[in-house]
């Protein structure tokens, strides 16, 4: 996931996938796990990938937050409570 060029799915697409399918992309559904079971090593790989993707989303959101703070700083600095 941290390799250059990793195709991180946009959060809007993740949300749409979850609404449509009821589970995260790349992770088996609960129905599938109930029916077929799960290989623990494979599931750990899926979960680690999701943790790493979450880390990238948090970093992306932090950068957006910082940019918004900088953009708003001049307008907020001139106001008094």
C-alpha cells in the first residue's frame, strides 16, 4: 500500500461500495465468511491492507485540514470574539 503508485480508492467510492455491498472492498462479506469460512493468513493480509489504507486517508485528511486552516487564518485573525 505504501509503494509509489498504489491506487488508493477515493473515499466517496469506498462509501458507495459499502452502501451497495455491505462490506469493505477487498474484504469478504460476513455472508461469505459464514458460508465458506476464512483463511486466517489471508484475512490478516486484508486487514493489514485496510489499516494501511486508513493511515493514508488520515494523512490526506490532515493535509486538507492544514490547508484549510491556512486559508482561513487571515480571515479569522482579523475577527474579534
